[in-house]
C-alpha cells in the first residue's frame, strides 16, 4: 500500500513540474537568462525624405545579408547613398532566411524591446556630417531608447568636400538576464557596418 502511495506521489510531482515548465513565459519587462538570441541573416534599411515622404528621388531600400553566418562567405552589403542637407527617416526590417518561408523577426524584437536596443555609430569620416536621432522608446521606467526607427540628419556640404566615404555601424544589443541600460550590452544579436557615401 505504501509503495502505491509513493508511486502516485512521485507521478503527481513529475506532472506538476512539467506543468510549471510549460506555463513559463518570457516577460520583456523582467529579462531572464533564457531569452533566446534572434537568428538574423538579413537587415534591410528602408528610408525616405523625412520632410517629404513622397519624394521619390530620396527613397531607398538597401540590404546587408549573410546567409551562411560567421565563418562562411562574407556578407553582401549595399551602400547607403545620401544627399547632404536632408533628414532621412529609416526603418529597419530584420529577417531570418534560414526558415522556410522566411521569418521576419522585426515584430518579435519589437515585442521584446525592453531587452533590446539599436546603437548607431557613424565612422570618423562622418563625424559632424551625419547625426543620428532615435525617437522610439521602450516601456521601461524611465523609458530607454529602442531604435528600430531612426532619423539621419545629413548636414549641408558647405564646410566639407564631397563625396564623403564612411561607414555606419549598427549594433542590436541584447540584454540577456541583465537590466537594460542606455549603454550597449555585452551581448549583441547583430553588429554590422553599412558603407555610406555622402554626395
């Protein structure tokens, strides 16, 4: 009789443990160490003239893509061609092409923006010529930048000679199990350089 009771008790404890594991969900406001890194093969920058979105001469869609990951073939990268004196609004589209059909993970990252932040750093050649403004924030208290949408301010060319060649570094920080701050995290989901040409 005692053996039967012990067996039932063990089965009950196992069932309870499985149930508790199955009910756990990630809370973006309370990052845990099991928030998985996103699989990212493709980053698209879709941009337009902030002051005139219908201006077809200042619309673009460029792509950074690395289908076989680190250690394979080098990524294919389009150049970002920008006219001086304009403000560009840019949206990032993040894709995982290892899945069939392709998985756009932008929404997943946005849903977890309390544990993610995009950082944009122009190279030295672009200092004083390109300003980056993030006006998209998360729901932390106080709110912290997120940055899947960004404004690029390109200053007038009166003080420098064109063309200017540089790079825009884009890092997606992933705060895995640590509180999000205004500084980059030790872990990143992407760290890419986009060639930039001011013309």
